[in-house]
C-alpha cells in the first residue's frame, strides 16, 4: 500500500494552477487562430422572407363541340298566281252548218244525224233507222240563236235505239254536235223532264230563245201495246257552252 504523494506548499500549488491555466488558454487561442486562417467566417444570413410557391396551374377544360343544328329547310318558293283566264263568251253562229252527228259521252250515246221534216199533223218525223238521230230541218241549226231539236228512237224491233240511254243523262252533262263543216259545238244539260205525249210542251221545246239552245227528245214511260208506242216523252234541255 502506497502512501500519500509528495506534499506541496500553497505557493507552489498556485504556480502549478497558473501554468495549467495558461496552457489551456493558449491552446484555445491557437485553435481559434488556426481555424480562422483555414476557413472564411460564414456570412450572416439575411432575414428575407421566402418567396411564396407558385399556384398550381389552372385546369382549362376543353369546350365540348356544340351539337350540329339541322340545316333549316329552304322555304318553298311561292307558286305564281295563275293568270286569270279571259272570260269566255257564248258564241252565236249566224249561218251554222247542219249537224252530222250527236254524242253524249256520259251516257255512251253516239249517233249520226239526218234532217227531218214535219208530219201533216205538225209533229216531227222520226228516223226510219233506230240507230240514227234526226234534227228538225225547219228549226235552228245547232249553234245558231234559238232552239235546235234532235230526236231519236229509244228502241225498236227488239234492239236499242240511238237514244236508249238518254234517260240516264243528268244536269251538267255535256252534249257535242259535230257539223258538216267539221266544227263541233258543245252544250251543257240544264234540266230534264218526262211528260205525257198528249201533253207535249211544244212552247218549251220549240219556243224562241235569246241564246243557242238544244233539245234532245225520245220516247219514255210505259209502253202502250194497243197503239204500239210509249205513252211519254223524255226531254233534255241544254244551253251552248262558252268558247
């Protein structure tokens, strides 16, 4: 066992602490000098606020294509107004050619015409051939002023006559009369009537008219086996059409 170390006086101990302190301080100064000579002193940081971060880019939505609108249909061009037709007048022939044929398309009638005179009793003659029609030669020609009269049989000898279908003619039907000069005159039916033969309307059929008119006459009604004739007459009244 070792004993205590050598004893130092107070004055000697103070000298030792001073020398140690000088060594420590000197070493610190030397280190400071060495550090300052090798690296520059850091610059003081400036107190500048950091710039704000840029905002995120805006999201631009692409415009959706607009739906195509249907093209408007072109407006129809207004139809030109028809030119007014000149008003036709009823022609009055002064010296019309005699008729050679008569037809009523609506009734399927088409027959040649021959001239007829009057019987001693004042009644008009009738065609011998039931396929013929006859016109009153002493009256007005079809197309002249006044009434022209054409008559024909309804039947005979078991055959249909030229005017067999005359009772089917009605108001508004057209009658055409072809004349010897190859012209055609047209008439429009105004009315029809059936009358007893013993009450024949002579004035209505043969009476004068201011404009050209036409009368078609045939037999009708019931058949009288005692006389061999029909009891009635069927009459068509017509007026000339404008041309």
